[in-house]
C-alpha cells in the first residue's frame, strides 16, 4: 500500500507560479508511473500530467501544455508539478495518483489509477 500526500497549494494571482509536491510513503514509488489530476467545483476530475517511473517520458493535457511541468525525485520518493502562468481556470483541487506499476502507457484516465492523495487546493484569482 502506498500513501500519497500533496502540498504546495494556495491562493495566487493570474500569471503567478506554484509548485505542488506529492510525497509518498509506505512503499517506494521509484518503479511507478505517477500522475496529477484536478477537479474544479461541479466538474469531473480531469487529467493534468503524467510521468514515467524513470522520468524519461511525460504527458500533459492540452490545457496545461507549455505552462506546467511534471517531475519526480525517486531518491526523495516524491513527484512534483510546477505550474507557471496560472489562469483562473486552473482553480481546482489537485491530486497526485499512481496505479502502482509501470509499463508502456502513461494513462490519462482516473480509472487507471489505484492510489490517490487527499488533494491540495489551488485558487487563481485577482
């Protein structure tokens, strides 16, 4: 069993940056693909970004491509989401997740992920 805890959320203005962290415990995530998702009020949870176990492959939602960067530090058992040029429409609760494995595909569906953190709120408002 792996436990995930997100941190780093907050209230920022449009154009600002935030770096979210996902700290894992209970099991090493060094061989697991990791993902970030978000859920805005009244909307379904949606894919944001994913990274392979080695960090060599990444995938992004079109809405964040070029503004967000996913990374990981396997020595620290952690993953990160650097968010730049934030927009009001980025306001949501952000979750990190893992399916507890690797493989060829970087999954973008919530159904493919088994382990989730509790989420961290990101609010972008002037």
